[in-house]
C-alpha cells in the first residue's frame, strides 16, 4: 500500500469535521482563556491548603475484618512455610 492510498484510507475513516468542532468547544470550556490572565488574573499556585482541607473532610478509611484475617493467614503462611515466598512472588 502506497502513502497516497494510506492517506486516502485515513481521510475516509478519520474523524469528521464536526468531531473536531466538538473537541474544540469542549477544550475551550475546560481551559480558561489566556485573555483573563493578561488582564492580571493570577494563577493559584499553592494547592496544598486545599489538599489538606480535603483530607480533613474525608472519612477515615475502614478495613473489614476479613482483610485483617487474610493478612494474618498470609503472614502465618510466610512464617511457617518460607519456601512459599518465592513461589508467590513468581506468580505476581
């Protein structure tokens, strides 16, 4: 297949003009226009306080009892059958 044939095939099955328009409008809605920053609007640089606030509002992580039991069984198996460790690591 020559390059010309490949280009024709891609132009037939490639994205249409309306798909590019949709993508362009979506990107314009998601990204702030640069004109706003030319007027003196500053970018928010320090996001760490927002992250700390979100972490403080998040509920604590709860681990079910079955996960602890499974961890205990796996630990006991590693202690009593240390030859299983390389076998299990090989399966990863």
